[in-house]
């Protein structure tokens, strides 16, 4: 009876997650495209459902909902289906779509080529695991530890890169000291330059169009005329050569001017973005984020410092923050609290927060990335790539979450995921986080400097025609 | 020749639509009669010019310059696009026949153009997502604008057979609502707009309609000044003659 109720709860919640993921996909991500392939539409919500199910099981573990036997069973179910999707199904469809997008390939070869590409992918996937000291050598080739370890490497890389980027980018975008002042006058001046350039382009194109038209009509006139052919030839040569030369120079000038107009337009877009940011900064939300930005930059600097320390001193076996907090509270501050009771609730709260904010942040980042990158041809492929990334990201998040939970709750993850070298993953996370944060800082600094210098030189620029 | 170019009249037509529907290929086909071999995403606005014979075949035949302003459709450039929208004498809406969403988004494009054209540099106007034919007429009244001639083009006609089970392509609802003419083309085939074909005839008729509308409105108050000139404090409106006077 117990297992029936548990099954009902699990399938019910998984259905809710599936529907939620599907709605997000249709309403937000695939907003501008029509879905021709229903499978693509299904894969994305399915991965989302499996990921949320994993998190739900972790929460149930802490809160001790459901029987432990059925929890373990569901872990196995969810994990195996996730692995099958991530390693077998989605890569195959990715190869299939990628191959059919290439125009030169005919129909019959598509299937064969996609199977071949998929084989190549599997080999590469296996080879990823070799350079890393991920797991002990007792396990066989087809055990889930092999696959999970490799998925974990990719997922942790993505996670650390995103965290590093976010940690640096968030203070930069929300704090007011980094925003440049942009006046209405600046924007109007820029737009005036753009329109003047386009006016010049249009005038030149009109002259080109008229010249081409005259050339065509004079050619027709020559053919139908009764003049001797040599006379007509002489006329056309002498008449068209100055025309021909000025035509080609006109076309070159137009090409150069069009490039200029593109640059001016992009600068105008940048100015408008700055103006919108300034407007947002004066709202309540903007001011709140600016305030939080100071705290967050402190937190980010601390995180970067700690990663450096971890790598340099090779710190192993960190205690999770809950137990550490408890220790500080009990030993140093002398609070008399029921450690067992409070540690369960606090870790439940902490883990829940981490999960929710990670999911939300990931959803927002994914949506924005898709808008920026997608086009009508590649939308299918990008959706599949994003589904793959999402699956890997969430699997590695489960792996890394282990460190945030007290000892008694870690066992289920260790049991399910197998005996992996978890320390390696944390070290790898620190390294990639550091690299990503420093790279982002460098890029933002360069971009900021370049924009500032271009501001100063703009006032010297005036169109010369 | 330069004098000749300046003496000829001109009209400005905006070509808008979602990113990747084939606006640049279409404009190239209309103006040069050849297919565009290397298409890349349009950044900003690319203008092509076609010499159109107004009222061809009649004694009052006159050549006109038709400027086709092909505005890039990517979403990240939305906030700076409005500078191209003023003044405009006609609109060509382009959608992709293989992607129904691009057709639904045409309403958003139309409202974006109409609202920005009337509003100048104001950016706080909320963009309307769906509107009906009444509102289309209503916009004209509220913003005091002429009803712009609209033309709808569906591209990628050759790929439709793969995706649709029913043979016939439904005509888009926006064409019905705006009383606009509609054609479907294959931008990779020169014969789609070959002179004499029904598509080319409809296009010519649309150009004639735009020119007629422009002729009737240049005698009106705004005199066709661009929004930049209107925003400039150097221009002052002379109430007696309802024309702009340069001061200072």
C-alpha cells in the first residue's frame, strides 16, 4: 500500500514538472518558431521533468518523506532514464538534424551518416574520461559510474563557467558606478549621423540605378538602330568607359558607406541600451539591485579568493556549511540547541533555496541565450543542445550538492551515483570557476575601456560630405 | 546625372518582418532582378533603389525612385530601429510560409511602425500585441496619420510542400484585415518576379498606390519632414502656413 501511494505521488509530481517544462518551452523559448518535429518538443520537457524529479528526491531525502526503499527505487528509475536520454537518444537526434541540415547530403545518406556521426560522438565521449582521475579502476565498462563520471565532468565545467561569469557580470550590470551617462543629445546626434550616412548611400544608389538603366536602354537602342556596327561599337566604347569607371567607384563607395552605416547603427543600439539601463537604475528595482550589488561583489571576491586558496593548499574534505554553522553556534557562541532537529530543517531550507535559485537562474539564462543565438534554420538543433546541457548541468549539480548536505543525507547520493571521486569534481569546479571569473573580468574591463575611449573620440568625428 | 537624380521624385517603402524570413533576398530580387547568392543577417538598415515607371503605358507615365528600406529583424536591435520609420509612404510585410509564427508576428511589426512613427523619440508607448482591423483604422485617427498602403509577401514557397499536408496555403489574416494585396514568392527563383508575371503586376500596382498616396499627402501639414527635423528646436512651426520654418 505504501509503495502505491509513493508511486502516485512521484508520478503526479513528475507530470506537473513535465507540463511546466512544456509550457515554458512553447510559450517562452520557441516563441517565434513553428514546431515541425514533435519529438524535439517532447525531449526538452522530459529532461526538465527528470531533473526536477531528482531534486524532489533529494528534498524528500532530507525531509524523510516516502519510504527509503521506494526512494531508492525511484532514484534508480530517474537516473537510468536520464542517462539513456543524455547519452543515447539526444546525441543521436542531434547528429541526425545536423547532418540533414547540410545541403549537399541526399536523403538516403542521411540515416547512415547520422549513425556514423553518433558513433564518433560516443568514442569522443568515452575518451573524455581518460585524462581525468575520476574513478577507481574496479568498475567495469558499462557501469553507470563510467557514464555519470563523464557527464559530471562536462556538467561541472558548464556550471563553473556560468557561475564565474555570473559572479562577475552581476555586480557589473547592477551597480551604478559602472554605468556611463548618456544624454538625449548624444542619442540624437548619433541617429542624425546614421540617417545622413544612409541619405548619401541612397543618393549614390539612385545614380547607379539610373546609370544602369541608361546603359540597358542605350544597348537596346544600338541593337535596333540602323547604324553600322563599327560606329556603334566606337560610340559604346567611348560613351560607356567614363560611365563604367564612375560606376565601379560609386559601387565601392557605397560598400564602404554601408559598412559605416552598420557601425553607426550598432553604436546607436549600444547607446539606447545604456539609456535603458540608466532608466532602470532609477527605479526601485534598480536601486535595490544596486544595493545588493555591493554585497554580491564582496561575496564574489570572497569566493574567488577561497577557490584560489583551495587550489593552492589542496584543501580536502570540507564540512558542509550547516554542520559548520552548528559547530560555531554551539562551541563558540555557546548556544544550547538541539543540533539534530535544527540541522535537518536548516539543511532542508538551504538546499531548497539553492535548488530553486539555480533552476530559476538557469531558466532565465537559457531563454536569453536561445533568443540571442537561434535562427529559423538551427532552432531544432539549438533546442536539443540546450536540453543536453540542461541534463548534464542538473546531474552535476546533484553531485556537487552532496557537499552542502550533512553526513547522514549524503549517503543516498553516494549510494545512487556510485563511488566517484567527489573531491576531484570540487577541485575541477574551483579551477574552472576561477578561470571563468578572471576571463570575464578581463573581457569586461577591455570592453569598458574601449567604449570609454570611443566616447571621447566621437566628438571629433564629423561627416566630411 | 546628379541633377537628374535629385529632380526625380521618390517614395520610401519599409520592408519588415522577422529575422531570417528572406527580406534581403526579396529586396535584391525586386531591385536587381537576380537572386542574392550570399545572404547574411542584416544589421541596421539596407536600402535598395528601384526605378519604377508610374502609370506605365499611359500618357502620364513618369519615372519614380522607389526606395526599399530593408530593416534588420533581430530582436536585440529593437530599441534603435525606430529612427528608420519616419517618414514612410508604404509598408511591405514579409513572412516565412514555413513558419506560422512569423506571420502572427506581422501584427507586432505593423503596430511597432505605426506607433513609433507617430511618437517620435518617445519610448514609453506600450506596444500593442494584437489588434484588429478597427484598431488599424483607429490608429490613423488617433495619431493623425494617413492610412499607409500595405503589401504582404510570403517567402520560401518552394519549401512549403515539405511541411504542409494540405496543398493550398491559407492567406494570412493580416492581409485581409488591412485590405492589403498578398503574393507568395520563391526568392531563389528569378521567375517569381519576372516582368509580366502576376506577382510583378501586383507589385507594380502597389508601388503605384504608394506613389498616389504620397502625392496626396505632400500637400498636407507635415510636408514630409523627417522626425529628426521635427525634433530639432531650430525648426519652428509656422501656424499661418502650417509649414516648418528654420529659425536661428
